[in-house]
C-alpha cells in the first residue's frame, strides 16, 4: 500500500517546509499590505478585509516557501543555512511538496473569494509572481527586485478591495516596498553569499559585489524618502513622521550590523526589518486614530 503523503507524524516536516514555524517572512509580506489597507481606508478598514488579508497572506507565503524549496531542491543541500530543509534531506518527496503548495494556494484563493472583482483579478498576477520568483535566481542579476514586486502585490489588492480602485498612491507604496524588499533581502543574501557563489545562483549580494553594504543603505534611504513623500501626499501628521524618524534610527543600527559582512550579524539585521514594518504600521494606526498636524 502506498505511503500517505500527509501522515500525522510527518506534519512537522510540512510545517517546516512551509516555514510556518518561522513567521518572519509572513510578517514582512503582511506589513506593507496592512499599510496599504490602512491608507486606502483612511484608518478605518473593513475588519472582514483585515481578516481575509491576514489569513490569505499567511497561506500564500507558506505556498511560496514550498515552491521555493521545490525549485531549489537540488541546491539547498549545498548551502549551509538550507541543507537540513525537508526537501533537501529527502524527508518530503518533490511530488508531495507540489501537492502541498497547490493545496495552500487553493485555500488562499478560497479565502479571497469574498473580495470584489478587481481584487480577485489582481490575485492572478500575485499568484504568478509568487510561483515564478524561485526560478528567477537562475537568470536575473537582482532577483530580489522581482521578489519586491511579488511582496508588494498585497498593496494594490488591499486598495482594490477597500475602495474598488488602485490609485497612484498605491503604486507609490509598491515602489517604496520594492526598495525595502531589495534592502532586507540583500542582507539575507549576504548570509548565503559564499555558498551561492559556489553553486552559481544569482543574488543581489553577488551582483553588488563589494558595494553590497552601500547598495543596501541606498535602498533603505530611497525607501524612507518614498515613505516621507507618501506621508506628505496623504496628509499624515506628527505621529507618522515620528515613526519614520525611529525607522531611520533602526536603519542606522542595521548598517552597524552588516558593515562587517559577518553571516550572523547580517541575518540578525534581516530579522530586525520586522520591527521596521511594525513601526510604520503602528505609526499609521496611531496617526489616523489621533491625528496631530505638523
């Protein structure tokens, strides 16, 4: 009799495959989506939409992680940080991983069904971007930019779901988030740089070469400038801009961490971006709740 793909004793492996035990990726995907939802709703989002986007983000990120490991199954065993992942060790078979990724994506689609027509249409490019990103590391010099687009698609979806349209400010927020994603994912790529050079995978850390730290800081700086412009365009007040001032301090701390290019320090800097996302979200929530004009 064939062995079941999803035996209870193997659930732990599937949880690790989908990174459900490591929420940092979900949070980095969720924060900009919530920024977009709050701005679109002018601080008063539809709470059912909030639930849909939180759950849908978690499911799609989990599906994306499975697809990433499936695409990299022949490489992960040669990378120190990923050599113990379930597909790399053979704990889960490739075919089972594909079924699991498809099931998670289907659940995400079911969660999104209550959204309006425009928001549902935007799920098509969102799913395509999430599914195709892992393969861009074979040919794109900066696949982190492609990831930035994929990680930003929750923003126009949030605007579409809340307002029925995707205004220019939504695309400005997409551009800002793309810059932020390139910054933090380059920090992440700096962790694996020696291994990636050996196996021939392309990353921004490799492409930027000895200018990797400068490129990260340039992206962070442009991201903050974009967020300042978005704050001005949307009439944000003191609390929002005070939040951005705290983000600037966090970025300075990240420079201190990554300038030596030590693996553990770069990974810690990457993880610290969760605080940046949370800071901006908290600043938006509080600024809309208690607006204080500049």
